[in-house]
C-alpha cells in the first residue's frame, strides 16, 4: 500500500477504520447496530476527527506514540522498511489469540515482514501458538519466570529451557506459508553458539523406544488393572512378563512391569546439510535467499548444559513484524526479577512495545500502590536498554473473583494507568472500559466473549478485543497524519 499523494493515506486509513468499525460492531451487536455504524458520516480529509466503534475508546496520550507513527509513516510512504512491534504479557498473550489477531490485521494493512519472536513452548510442556511446531529428539526442562530464582537463566521468552543431553536435534516447522522466513535469529544466553543449523537431506525419525523392566511391590488392595494404569501398560503385557494365567495377585509379591521408554537415537549428521550462523551485533543470524519452511538445529559438542531462549523469524520484504511474548501467570514483578529478559529485549529492536499485564496481580489482590511500584520498576528496566521506544499499555480486562465477585483491583489498575500516562510518557488503551467494566463480565460470558472461569476470554473474545485495539491504533495514526499535514 504505497500512496503517491498526501491526502490518499488519510482516505485509505479512514476506509480501513470504517471497515474495522463494521467488523467490531458486527461481531458483538445485532444487525441493526451494525447498520447504524455503517451510516456514520465519513469525514473528509480536511476534517479533524476520528472514526471509532461506539463501544471503543481512543488511545490515551497519543503523542507518546509519535516515534512509532513516524516509522509507520515511512513504511507506508516508501514501502521499503520494516516496523517491529513487541507485545508482552501473561496467559492472555501466551496462547497467541489476542496478539495473533493484532498481527494479522496490521500485516494485512502494512505488509507481512515476518512472524517475529517464537519460542518452543511445546518443549517446555506448555501451550503456545499454532503457526510454528517444534519437536526434539530429547526431553527439555522448562521453568516459567514466576518460579525463577537468582540462579536461573530466564531470558526473552520468560521461560528457562534447558537439557543436559549432548547429542540431539530440534526441528522447526512453519505451519503457514505466509510465515516462511528468510532470516532466523537465534537467542541464547550471552549469544553462545550452542547449536548448528541444518537442512535434512532425508526423512528423519528420531523416536526410538526401548522396554525398561521396573519391579513393583504389590500393596494391599491393589488390582492388576490399577497397577497397569499406573505405569501406562496393558494388563496382558504385565501377565506375559510375569507368566500369569489369571488376574489374581497377592499383596507383598513382586511384579515385573515392562515399561516402554523413549530413548533418543544418535544423531546421524551425514543425514543433514550443515549450515552456520553469522554473528552480527551480538546476534546469531542465518539468512537464505529462498524462504524456508523448516530448519533443524543440531547440538554442538559442549560440556555444559544447553539452553534456548527463542528465535526471531523474518521475511525479506517490507511490512510489520509482530512479536508476541506471554507467560501464564506472569506479573510485572516476575519479569522484573529476570534481568536477562530486558537485556535480550533489545535483540528484537522494537519500534513499539505493547504491554498487557495486570490480571494476575488483580487476582493476587495486590494493592494499587504496590502494582504501580512494580510497573514503574518494569518501565525503568525497559528504558535501560530501550530509552526511546514508545510504550503502549493495555489495561487488564474485567474479570470475576471466585467466579462471583467483580474484580475491583483491575478497575483500580486501569484508572491508575490512565491517570499516569502523561506523567510517565506512555500511551494507554483502556481495555477494561472497552469490554464494559466490572459489571459486564456476565454479559460478556453470555455473548461468548469470556470463558467459564470468568478470567480468560474465548477465542472470539480475544479476536473482538484485537479488532478494537487495532482500530484504536489506526485511529491514532489517522489523527497523527492529519496533524502532520496541518
């Protein structure tokens, strides 16, 4: 989308806002409400005004986003640059529904320059996004920042991920063609070269199972079926391994349990085309002319543990790179206690930081003054490495305590964020108010926007929120363009 005249950008963004307004209205309201939205008079390019859905709220303290809008304007006018957005949060972000929809909308408008930050959540035994799948020949240990200690190395992902195995392979498999990548940036503590990138020359199967014999001492009251269920094997296999003709067993006796155990195959490096990372400005970078949909990482021979903090996936084209970082249960203080997170954040080179935290503090009944203190420490930590990067907070959404009582802490946090915006030089989008506030949680549930725990939102609820969020961003950008021309 490269406009040649000065008024064209505002006309295009005005039309985009109208479309977003219609989409947001149509998702939640009846057809008559949507028709009312469509009948809104369209302002001309000379009018200073904005188009927002009736239920939406404008971004508070929009001037704090000027540096971001400057970059976005250059991208739109010259169509030869990339704009990087980084969205940080808790479980509302880790699943990727809210941030993923934001990515989809903004990349549809400004171009797709890549998926951005990606972390192998599956290897850490937790949930992640669907756009990338990870598999490994060995098990990994994962730890969230909410359980971090001073000795833990927890970086950009908010997770510590490590293994003591020395010989392994990890596969990165992109599920959507639009996120095939030309550039992969590997993030490890102190940029250590722990891994060798590679392409597979033949199908790779690294699952190899062996049978391990475990001795079980039968306890009083145990049945053969209960023991079989405990170890995940069939009754018939236990009977065969012990020469039993019936299911009768007695307390005090011993049973041999044939447990099927996964053992990693040795990695045959001749089955791969080995590649190498370039080290540029403390980044380990792999670049190829043709977009890649899969890549392998093989272990380098090192005597220490292997740790992995994540990847950045980029495309060789102009547009938006929208990175998403979320940790289930995370609070500001959890990020604050992991300094490596803030050190590695500069690797993403963000032009805008979107922060969506506060729900877990609210359910901890954290006092507003303590919440503000943790938030201010978070901002200080960010500005140590990102002094000029604009910050946009979304307030925590409304929820219920114990599925019954309105969570007034979220309301108090939202008010505090809005009141502090100008003084602290950040922007705020009030999601709490947009979703109706503390007295509309049950109504949101009836509309299918929030799940039965009255804390997490449904996929439709996150999509609805994302439509309104990006509408508010585009509204602020539209006003920026008007003011720029005036």
